[in-house]
């Protein structure tokens, strides 16, 4: 497609706003979908009625089934826990495929398995429907502020059609090529780097605390040296201020790491450090339970090192009674 055609297509989209659907309004999906409200007509679907009601109060329209959403929307986003969930929502009973027609577009924001996503795209292409992936990287605060990074891959023409909607979610939109699944691969690479830095930073901070350094001193020093990283600039400050740093599910982080390790097996890439990180995450899930949050690993690392990152305030001493 030439540049003139793309420009005309984008102008047409601006004159006639796309009807957008969003399936999966969890912590991240909900934050992303909220950015669309008021910018494009939005229809939503989620298993949690309270979340759907909240979106309706903000101006979105609830639909009963994925098939209904496919019939009513030009583009549908999915942000679900796993690629198997995406496959079920697309091809299962009452799924999107029952309402899709040629020219419609699905955008998968799930931290999924690239090969599975490519297989979904291949099946949908036979119906003249495009699916491309657009996972996100960044904190929940960034998602809520509209500054999270969206990493896309897939056909250029479909990306150009949907770019205004993607930029309604965040102004930081990047492409990783035409091959569907490349965005999810990049997300896996990013996740592994972030998780490895997180655990190594917390482990070293625990060592520093045992040697008498305060968290405040270490945070300031680390952030002014070559050891500076996302955890040191964000989570360490949150720990010091006794506030929440992230609300991401620990089991989901383990799932993402397992998926990345599987990619290593498929490509014969040795990943010894990632294997250690995966082991720590599995210990966390086994110890803290399947519903634990990633942030609870802070307490587990403190327990393993027998140290507190923030010194507890001394207990108030009871007044001495005079006799």
C-alpha cells in the first residue's frame, strides 16, 4: 500500500471513529481499556460483573458474548491471562469467530506464546480477518497515565488502520516487524530482564542491610551509579515509603517466565540465570499461594536473609508505675 492510500485511510478513520471492543478487564487490561473511553465508542466484556458495571458507569457499553462484540465492533482487543484463553475466546462456543466478518481486526495484548498467536492469526486469515499482537511493557501507573509502552507486530496495513486506537491507549507505540508474535517475544525478553534485575537488586539490598547499611542510603547510592535499574528507581523507594510498588500476580509472572524458558528450549538458547529466577518464582508461588502478588516476594526475600529492608520503629515503652 502506498503512502497516499495510508493517509487517506487514516483520514477516513478520523472522520468515522472505529467501534472498539475490549475483552479482559483485569488489572492491566482494565487500565488500558479505560484510556479508550471518550475517544472511541467502546464495548466491553469480562467475567467480573462489578468491573463491567464500573465501565458502563464511565460510558462504555457491555455486551453479552464475544460473538456479539465481533458483530458490533471494527476492532477487538484481548488482554487475557494465557494464549489458551485467547484461543477459547476466539474459537470456542459463543466466541468471536461466530460474529467476525471480512476486514475486522483482533489485537492481542496478552503476554502470550508467539507460536500459538501466529496459529490463531493463520486460522483467522482464511476468513479475511487480521490478528496482530500488541502486548505492553510498563508499570500499572504508566498504563493508567497513558504512557505504557505498546509493542506491536503484524501486517503494516492493519497496524496503520488501528494506530489511532493504539495511540489512544498510549503515545508510546512501537513495532517489531510484520511477523505476528514478535511483539510477544520482545515482551518476554523485557520481562526476563526486569525480573532478573528485580531479584538481584533485592538480594543485594538484603546483603547491604545485614552489613548495617540503610535502605535509604543504598537507594540513593545505587541510583547514582552503574547499578541503577527499574527496581532501584521504583520499588526501593516504594519499600522505604511503605507503599505498594506493583499489583502484578506472582503466578502470572511465573507463567511468563515459563513461556520464555520454553522459547529458550525451542531455540537451543541456554538460560541458566532465567532458570534461577524461575526457581525463585516457583518457591514464591508454593510458599505464598496461587493468588499472591509479585510484591510479596519482598517479604520472602527478607525472610530468607533474616533481615528487614526497613527497620521497624521501636516499640513504645510502657511508663513505669510508681509505688
